C-alpha cells in the first residue's frame, strides 16, 4: 500500500507517529523556507509540510508540485502550533512533517479547480467528469447513493424480500416508451430488447412462487429526452404475492421512512403519508403530483362564475369551461409587474389569462370590492365577490388567483402557478420530504387518435367493482393503481396486477391488441397464468430521483457517476459512436444513411 | 393480505389460534371423509384438513382442488394426533382445520410435478421456468444468491468500498470478446455497446478519486457459447487506489473467507489461499487452474526420457517434446479396459497416447520392472525405471501415468487426466473450497497469426523489472496479473493497472494498435491519465460461478432465474425475436437476409 492511513482520518492517536499518506495535491503555499500542501483523498484533507531542515530532497521535489499531482509522502504527524489550526477540516489540528516523497503521477493544469466553490458549465463538468467527481460535493452524492442502496438491501431483506437479477437482454414488447434493441448475431433478423422495466419478469417470478421480490434494476427507454431523463436509469423494483394495495403501500412507506431517517442526508421525512384519490388530487391541486409542503388548495368557483356578467367568463363557460382559483396568503405585495409576469407564466402553460383579486393588507374586514384590485373587479356583483372571498377563504393581505378555461388547462396552469408562487414566496420547507399516495387512477385514457390506452401499464388490475364497465364504458373503470408522490415529484408507480388470463385478455381487447399480437407479445405470461398464479402487486420506484432529492438536487445527472446528455450521448467516453464494417457484417445489418432516407 | 402467516412458519405459538394461509396445492389425499392438502409457499409446507363436519362448503370445494391451484384458507391450527406427525417438515406437528376457502387461481395439469425428486430435461425446465422455480431446490439457490450478494455489500462497505453504478450503454471497444451493440436512433449510423466489463469505467473512477469501488455488474459477451457461458453474466467488479497486488488479494481473500463461512451454504472454505506463479502451476499441474483439493503433482521426466531407448520417445524428444507424468496412488486396480479408456480420454485432449506403469499392490519393495505392467516396460533400463519410480514417488499399488509430446499438449492432457482420475477415484472433498492465487502471468501471448496480444487485458501493468523487455522481448514480460482459482475453476482475474500514459501507449504499440485506433478507442482514458492518476488495481470475479459452486452445481444456469440456452435464446420469454418494420425504420437499419448474404 502506498499509504498507512487516509488523509482525513488523522487524529490525536497518530500524533508523533511516523506514517505515510497518498493523495492529490489540492493547494500549495510556498512560504519561502516552508512549503505547505493540502493533500486530498476521498476521506478529506491533511496539511503536509516540507521543511528543508527535515529533508532537503523532499523540499526540492515539493517546489515542483502543482495542483492535482498525485504523491505519496512519509513523515511525522505533529500538532500544529497554536493559532495555526484550521477548524474547517477534521484534521485541522495536525500537520505531517514530510521526510520523503514519491511523485506518482503528474497533472496538466486542470480546466477548472477541483473545489466546490467554483461554477463550471455542465458540459465542461461532464467532459471532465473525472475531475468533477473529485469534488467533495460529488463524492458525497455518490456516497449517499451507496448508502441508500445498501439500506434498501438491508431493509427489504429483513422484510423477507429476495433480490433477483432479471435479464437485460429480453424480448421487445411495447410498454409505453421505445425499446432499445440489440441485433442478434446468431439468429438472423432477430433482436433482443433492453428492458424498460422488469415488469413481466417480476410477474413471472410471482408465478414462480418467489413471494417477495426486489431488484436494483437498470431500465432503458429510448425517448426524446425531456429535461431530466436519461436513456438508462435505476429503479427499485419490487413485487409481492398475496397482497392488496395497502400491503404494498405499507412496505414502501416503512422502507422510505426508515431510509430517510437512516442514511444521514440533510433531509427530514414527514412520517405521515397522506392518501388522496386521483380525482381529489386533480380537484384540489390540479395535478396528480401535488406538492403538499404548502397549502393553497384550488377551489372550484364555476358555480359563482355562472352569475358573473362578463363576456370572457360567460363565453368560456358556454364552451364547457370551468373557473378555479386559490388564495396566496400575504401576497398583496405583488405589484402590477408581478401580475403581468405571472400572467405570462400561466399563458406559457396554455391558459388564456390570469384573473386575480389583490386585497391590501391594511384593510378592515369584511373586504369590499372597491378596496381591492383586479382586472375583472368591475364585473363582480357584491354577491359574486362575497362568494369568491368566502370560498377561497381570502382576507386582508391575500391575493386570489383564478383561471377560466377547459378543465385540463385550468388545472395544469393553476398547479404550475401554485408551485411557482410557493417557491417565490419561500413557502416551502426544502429540508422536508412530504409524501402522498395518489390512488384510484383511471385504468384507461384516450390517446391522440381517440383510442383507449392503458393509463399506466397494461397489467394493472381494474377495481373489482368496475370490471363490469370494461365492456360498456372503459373510461369509467378505475384501477388498483397508486403513485408515490413526494414534494410534487412522482417517485414511483405501483399497482395490483391482473392475475387472471381472461381478464388480462379483456384489457388487451379494450386497448385494441389483436389476438396475434397478444399471443406474440404477452403469450409467455398468459400461458404461465394457466398454472396457478397468486394475486400480486408491486411498484417501480426511481432510485436516481430519490437520491437526487435527498441531495437537494434538481437533476438526476448529479447523482449518476457517468450520465448522458439530453441528446443521449456520453461526453467523456464518447458514446454512441460508429462501429466497424466487420461488426455490421457479423450482425447482418446495413445502415440507411440519413441522406438516403 | 390474503394470509396471516406463511405456511412454513407455523409453530407451537399458533396452536389453537385462527389464522389464514395462502399458497399452492402441493399434494392432495382424499381419505373419504377427510381431505388432506399439503399447502406450499416459499417458506415451506403446511398440512390443511377439510372436514365436512367443520365446513361442508369448504369440504365440497376441496374435492375439486388439483395440484398447483392457488388457494387462501382460514381455520384453526391443531396439534396432529399422535403418530400422524411428519418429522420431515418443520410444521409437521400441526395441521390447519379449514373452515373457509377461496380459490384464487386454477391450474392446468403441469408438465412435471413441482418436486425435487423428479428428473426433467433442461429444455422443459427452461420453457416452464415458472414451475421449475417453484421447486424447493431452486428457491434455495435463488435465496443463496441473494445472501451472497447481500454479504458482499456489507463486507465491502465495511472495508470502505463504494458501490457505483456504471453505464450499460457505452462505447464499443475491442476487449477480447465480441460486443453486443445497440443502434442509436438519434445519431444516424452510431451504436452503443453493452459492457464486457466495467473495466474502463472503474479505472476512470480511480482517476476520479473514488479510492475503493465495487459493483455487482452485469457484463455482456456475444460469444459462440461454450458449455457454460451466458450472453450476460454478473460480476463482482472491484478496484482500489494506492495499492499493490497483495492489497487487492488480501481484500478479496478476507471477503471470500468470511462470505463462505457466513452465507449458510453446505460449503466449507480452506482458509489458506496458496500462492503459485503461473509457471509453477503449469509445471506442477499442467494448468493455470489447478485443483488443489488433491495431490498428484506432475513431474518432468524429460531428463530420464533422454536415456530411454524407444523410437516413440526419442522421435518425440527430437521434435522438442517433453515427458511428464504423475502417480495415482492406490490405482493399480485399474485393468486393461480402464487403461484403454483413459488412453482414449487423453487422445481426445490431443495426446498421442498414454504411457503407464501399474505396480501391483502386493509387491515387495523395492519395485522391479518385471513385476509391473506397462506398454513401454520393455524399453526401460533398470536405471530408467528406478529414476522414474524415484521421481514420481510411486510404490506398491500405484499407477504412474506419463505422456510425451509438445509441452502444451502434455500439460493439457495430463491436467485433464489428473482431474478425471481424482473424480473417478473419489479423491475430492466436494464440500471444501480450496483457493489458490496464480500470479506472474506473462503480459502478452501470441495469437494464431503470430502477433502479440494481451494475455488478459490491455490495461494490466508489466512487472516494473520487466518494462525494459517491452521493446526487445515482449514474450519475456511478466505482468502484475493474478487469477483467483478455486477447485480447478477460475473465479476471477485481477491486475495492477498501468497508470502512466506513455507506458500504456507502449503496450498498445506492442499489440499493434495504430495511433488512430488508440486515440479513438482509449483516448478518453489516456487523456484522463494526464490529470493525476493514482496507482490502482482490482479484480473482476464471477458471481454466478461462485454461487453455483456454493450450491454444488456445475452449471451457472442453475443459479440464474431466467437463463438463456447455449444458442443465446430464452425459451420462456422467447428472445431474441423479430421487431417491427417501424422500429427498424426509426433506427435507420436494414437487415441483410441470410439467403442474400
């Protein structure tokens, strides 16, 4: 070993002993006679001192040292002289007086300093990821990810779950996103696909009597990448036999509560996981991913709108529009410019405009129309106005925000506005994770071509009472489907699965799969269902997202060692790239060049 | 939940209580009035009893039950009557008197009984893997795999290793085997490759200051499958900074010793890991994967052969041949037929023939030629014979086996014979794992076209003293390369890596890579080496193989939930398979049909 101990581990027990250390030169200060180096490794920093009176040769070498050189040194640990201590690092009371040095590797001048205090573009960070990862903050995130994964192993093992590795080379089946495929060299014209999730495999494991399964599973989706998607991501995948929805929720709840309290992140967890149906969430928050760290519930004001004598409102209502709004407490400091800004914001989400009533804070209750400001104020009758105030529970100092339009747009825009204002007004305790279960999702939704599609995936079970509507009114069928949402972000999705061949076939039928497609794509699972299958259900939970959240990071790229960009390329290793003609020949494939298409 | 407790967990504390169970019908015995069912889940078996006097309706349902139906039952746990206990199962003192039953899923008659006692072809087992996995022996292997992986997590975490997930979609680089590739939809004509191992990524992590890395890593190789290879396998991948060869060995040794003692397999571990150089292994065992659970070391008898007046021998020697042999103790019961059989065996390995001297067990020492049997006996002088006896340490009752020919064939054939005889003569303690480190491998070996190739992989460091031979005599260069061998099987391979750009370029030069290839294939790593890289080394260890060995299984397919066949196809899920024209179009690739090639 090139060292006896790691840099950050030096303590009083090492005082006056001879040890060797190895690491990277972090900072170098040349004080004429003495040269001080901050030597860095993963564990921390130790000050090492080169004194020509101790070793002239070592001191001579030290003159050449530059940032990021890798060295190994031997010497004696001494207490620093009084006043020279550094309370910012754990080894700050000590220094190593070097008597010999070996230079293990030199470094060019790095494109950015390895330190948390500088601001480097993400492109440069990704290209030089090996330098970026040397930063303390990155090491901490990678280490947190390790602890999170380890905790999951321990917790779920204790609960009787078995980790099973399922294949990465599988068969292509349409499951929402596009599959990545792998040409087979052995079977001409055939392909493997990379799993979008181990869904079918884990259901097969339940048929196999596995009872409680989990996997830290890599999942692949060939999507046009949105802001924060990766071509490959990691999922905590789990499945349980002989359970109902509540049993799955309970297992995940207790896992997450214990995990967040145990892994030493800065995050606290609110131990109460609320439960909310999909329609409650849409009604009260305009979103199935409501952020419950703050209030500002939406209120439906359509009834009141009926009586407002404004063309804007009556035209919208005539087209089936609805009016919803919420109260931002103590927001009356917003001025004209702010309202313009917020109006632009909701327009970017599709809304026609933003209606507001701003109530000055120095007002005597009850609030009167003419004491408030708002674009539609002149259209409200006293009755209209009082009803709005009452329903939105607004009072002096508040602002009521309202949007009218079709339900989907109103919900999306108000939900966006609600989140925006909460952030802007600092209403959010950013150190708390507030979970909520969203349940009772519809089983189907219409796609752009007005055909029924599975809202989540094709294997989710309809609520037993709704099975009768499969034939008559699929849109009415609710599913044993549940999402885990935290701080406004979906962290996972689960369901009780269909475990009956006939019912599964009926669902395929509603979606419009032909018998032939069903047999070729799902035949293996349906066949297995003929040999005794337990009722089962489970979840897929985003691991990258969870760790990002625990790290106070917005982007999952921050918690992936070697992530890809939004064009799915790796700036460090340079993938994807051309392959050789020989490789193509062996695979019996031709590339259709873009200009030829 | 459909149950209160699992079947195998019933104990005295449940006696006389009302509980519900769920599981598969394993056996059904109809005793006229009473119907007995063995109800099975992952935890074990519980006898349940249907008595019409307790519930006529449940009893009626029970008449229909068949093997592998899935049911949920409620009832009261009773002690079985004296004499009716079943000591073979943990719940054998109890039975559940059922008062209600729900049939959750019916089953067709399965193609084979779910029991360990039957013999089913592997093809049928793989096609019906969901039934095969229900067998107790399969559940145990999957569970052992879980415990092994969990132990690795715990042990290496404790030692300061961090688990880092590296990408599966990487860039194609030639690393021994063929890459599986994934066409990019976004970048026309470009491909990702699936990693043969995370080699370059983990070295990049060392450059990143990760210090101690491990990963339970899926690795992919598009090989023409030999007996027991899989297109994807799992590797315990690890890498350490600031270490020498011994440090890596020590970390792995202590991991394996503790692991094998802890995971509750039937295997014991011999805690002494021998160390043996590559040339010692080849000289003494004819193999770099020697099985050290038994003796029978090979002896080089070429010196003696010089003096044997036989044309067979002198012709071979004239062609550069060597004579080696070993003594099989107490093997003189082998008769003519056995010797013919063993001769055929070594011929199948390329040997020209098998020379033996069989010494009857009732012989008086010293042994005389004419008291022994052997095909070349008439050619030995007394001096020849005595030297052979002495060198091979043979005595009454033993057989000396010898082969003459070129070194490679002699070693391969004798090594094969040695293993065969050990098995045949029951010389092997099959419950012990006997490890040995093989060190000092050559860095290069010649390929079929007489060019130098990396013997293991291109990143292994030459021994410092041998660097000078890189220019003059590459075949002489030994490497800081080490294999972990157990019971004659390679369980892993490791090395200290090159951490100097110039040295790495020199190695690429010997192998004959052009500057352009080096830059395109390895440029990212070489560039990273310019920014301060610690000395580092590590290993890749086969996880499937380890678990198979701990399970007394020969094939890794036994410890993989959904393995592929030797033609790399999945008989259950049906991969690989054709994909749609739309998918091909999106990827801009054409298939060259086989008949067109």
